[in-house]
C-alpha cells in the first residue's frame, strides 16, 4: 500500500530527492583505471632493486666484494 502512495505522489509532481553525481558515471571507471596505472607504474619503477643490492644487506649475506681480485 505504501508503494502505491509513493507512486501516486510521484505522478502528482511531488518533490523527490535526486542526488546527482559530480561527473558522468563512466568517469569513475576512468579514474579507477588511471589510479591502477599510476600505482603499477610506481611498482614497475622499483622492479629488481633488491637484485641490485651490492652488499647483500637484504638477505644478511657477507660482502660479495671481499676476496675478489683487483685484475
């Protein structure tokens, strides 16, 4: 019964609340993809940085430069 009254009020030109989005709905997807790409770029920037650790600090190994010949 209450839904019938709601529809009757809507047909009579009653005021209803409309919350409009600040931009078109497709832009939410565009912003999400852009955020993902930016984060992926940031992650890609630091790829293989652990492999470049010259002194093995990350894994607690000894200094690989010790014992190398200077030829």
